[in-house]
C-alpha cells in the first residue's frame, strides 16, 4: 500500500484499518471454501439474532436518531436511518430470503472438452473481500453482509457516523451469529470507529480488498469513484423519470405517478421527473396534480403544466437545475413534451442511468422507448419502485449499479461472484 496516497492519515489509523482488512482477506479463504449448509446456518443465526435482540437494536438506533436530530439532519435521512420493530423484522426476513436462494458459488458457466482432451470449465467463485461505504442506512449493514456471506465473500463495512451506534451493535450480532456456524468472525468487519480516514485507508487497500461498492448520495459516490485505487462498482444516484404518453389512461398514469413518487420518496428508485405528452396533459394532469397536492408533494413546473393545477395549489417555477436534481423527498419536477422523441431526448440529457419508465398503450412507442433509453432498468406501465433486488427475486441487494462493467442494475448474489477457468487433463503439453 503506497504511503504517499494516504499521507494525510495518521499512521495509527492506517495500521488499525490495515489490520482489519488483512484479517478479512484471511477470512475470505475460509468463506470461499464454506459449504452452502454452513452459509445458510450462519444466515439463519443472523436472522434469529436480529429478532432476539430487536429491543436492543431499536435502543441503539434511538441514540443515532437523537444525534441526527441534534445535528439537524434532513428528515429523509432520518427516515432512512430509523429502525423500528417492523423494519427489524423485515431485515431478518430479507436475510432468510437470501438463505433460501440458490448458492451461485460453484455454478458452471461454461463447460467443454478441447480437441486435445482437456476438460475445460468456467466456474463461479467468490470475489474475495468486498468493501462497502454507505450512509445512514443500518439495514444496508445486514443486507450487504448477508449477500456477501451467501456468495462466499468476506465484507468490510463503513456505514458512516450517523448510524454508528446501530452499526456497531449490528456488526457484533453478525459476528457472533456467523461464529456459531463455524465461520470466522473476521468475515464481517466494521471500520466506523476510524471515521473518514478509515474509509480513505479502505479505498487504498488494494492488496486486501477485491471490490469496493459505494452506496449513497452523489457526493459520496463521486468521492469513492475518483479516490479509490480498489476496483469500484458505481451504484446509482437515481434521477428517475416517467413519461406519460398520449395514449395513457388517466387512472393508471395517476396511480403509477403517485406510487413512484410517494411510496418511499427517500430512496433512489423514487420518481423525480415526470414528462407528460402535451396531448395527454389536459386529461391526466388535473388528476395527477390534485393527488400530488393532496399528499403534500411540492411540484416544480412551468405554465404549460401549472395551468392544470387545482385552485389554491402552489406550483413552483421550474429551473434547469430541477431537471438534474435527485430530490429524495416529497418534490417532483414536471414537464410537458411534444412526443416520445422529445421525452427520450430529455431523459438522455438528464438521466443518471438508474430507472426510466413509459406509460403508454402504444406498443411501438413502448418498444422505441425501451430500445432508445440507456439505463440499468427500463419499464413499461410499471412503478419505478420495482427496481429493487428483493422485487426482482434477488433477495436483498448490495446496491443498484448504474455502470456497465461486470454488473448493472440490482446487485444480488451472482453479481458478487467472478469466475475462474479450470483445466483437467491427463498430461497434455502444448506443441
């Protein structure tokens, strides 16, 4: 590890984090050889530990929430941070869903016999050590750990100061649980106590960490992508669009917009910009705007849209910055467009490559949209909220990749593996 890249980090922190990631590297060998039964036993132990310690987890989380409120954290961040009995039960359920999934390790991707008699197979194997840097999401601590363990990896977690009490407890519970299944405690490790300097050391631990996944806001992701010397999978900022075509029905369009925007506005697959065909505006916008207003959504739009707002509803004047903004809250930007081509042009200009949806009854428009839009997920007549590992049947997810190398879209078990080639022969030599 070249010292010059982390020269501003105290040597004590460098030594401490390096010791953690080195132990993770060693643990990854045992994880790569663990049986499916062992991994599933560890996951069941984790789920049971979460359920059995719900009150303790909520108490630790309450400390984080109190600190967050004193620091004046945004309400949406506090919502992401919050754990209650239902959310803890949901996290435990997600762990059991991962345990029930097929183990990808050992799957043969390709197999053939070469002309010289060598039996050649390409087989799925774990990545090794996965690092994750994320913000104010204690549920992510468990989700990532569960996926990493089932796919035979060790994981090093940096969950941010906002969730420090929650994550410290959760990691301890995870370590205790996997140890009961005969797996090394170091297969799950946390570095929150070392703060941002610890994260910097993690980003430069190329000798020990095989893959780094940032999950959070644009600033965090950009920092990791530009500073890390460990290979990074870029997970998505979600400037998500929906285009309501001229043929769209009022009820379906309204339901899809409302669900996409308000079901859980603080997450990356929530709707941020709505595009409406000008020929549908008079039919659909009065109902959509009325519903959004009733639910407390702030609308940013110009006169072409605001003329359809119900009496007394204030519409804020839209700016160019709004088209590029990930609100992560109860706000939305709305624009009227001439046709599907203008909708596609707008999305290409402002999309973050996460999720884009068309609402239409025209098959040719749907096919044009699907073919023309470059995003990790493209939908026809569905809520944007379905772009999710759980909804796609992947169990939990490490994140939603918006890049194109190795993995794209929700990242589940297979996306946390790589492959190796295995040659089996009987003494063949190359001529």
